[in-house]
């Protein structure tokens, strides 16, 4: 049950973003090797389509960094994840990222990071 709640909370921002995106404008076409090709009318819709295709292909690769970023890895993986959460807390990773984010990325990069990562 805790895993389901964690997943719902993790993807709630994506549901809010989806209200501003017309999914009818997004086409995900896969070639003969299964590689997704995203067609859309806006960059935001393309990023949404890419995130959707990525989730179809390898959900775990999205879930784990998301749980790490929210210090919730231990709630899904147990002791090993809890250790990672504790180390992240001890080194104050959230504040380090917050301080470096503004000066490290350009405004256009931050736009796409926000679409993919949804802070």
C-alpha cells in the first residue's frame, strides 16, 4: 500500500502538467526496432510524449531517481534505500542542488528540466 501511495504522490505533478497539454497533438510512433519517434505541435508536448514513451520502456529507470530526489527510496527498496536517503539528508543534498540549480542551468534548460522532472 505504501508503494502505491508513493507512486501516486510522485506522479501528481505530472497530472497537473497534463492539464496544459493536449495529448491529441502527440503521436508516438515506434520504428521496427521499437525506438519511439515523438511528433507534436509544441516542445512541451514533445517532452511529455518522450516522458510517456520512456515510462513505457523502463519505468524503474524513472522511478528510482524520483524516489531518490524525494528521499523516499527506502520506502520502496528497504534498508539499502533508507541508507541512501539518510546519506542524502546528512550531506544536505537538497540545499546543494537548490543553490547550484539557478547558476548552473540556462533558462531554456530549466524549462525542459521542469517539464521532465517536475520539482
